[in-house]
C-alpha cells in the first residue's frame, strides 16, 4: 500500500469480511467490514475524508446489491461524499483484473472463455492433423 497523503483524492474501502479481503481485493483498498458501520466503529481515514469537497469515499462489496445498504448507512451517518463502486469487486475484476491482488484472485470470465476457446481450437487442430 502506498499510503494516504494530503494529495490522495479518494479512500477505497472493502466492506467485505476480512477473510474475503485476504483472498482478493482491489489494490490500495482498506479492509473495513460493513458491520463496523452499524457499530459506529469508524477508522481515522474515514474522519480525514468525511465531507471534504476534494475527497471521495468509495466503498465496495462483492456486488452492487450488497454494497447499497452499507453505502446508505454511511450516508445516514452524515457522510455525504460516499460513492458505491458500480458492479462491486466482481465486475471490477472483469474490467480491471490488473488492479486486483491477493492470494486467490479469481480469473475473469473473459479469460476463462478465451482459455476454453483455445483448448477447443487445439483439440480441433489435433483431430485435423491426425486425419491427414
């Protein structure tokens, strides 16, 4: 992690469980489980970014549905500069796989489809070569 400085324009919070965060996460995100919001367990970074005109608090979960409630709760607690990452980490991984890290990052579906097509092509080519 590069760290948060005065020039940092956004805070990226992973609201999933810590175990999920350990497996895979968006680079530079901070683990902040959604349950902490309801318990009013705010981290110092949240206070540093709260309602600052030039700062954004971006939150995400596995998908957008799960993140909505958490983002709304932060907003209800007075955080006016909270934004939900559209599509969650799963969609982010599909589009920006190179910005995801961890010990068990899932391959994007597009990569899996490419590998499957390549395997099928190799099988087809192998059959053609045996027929010649």
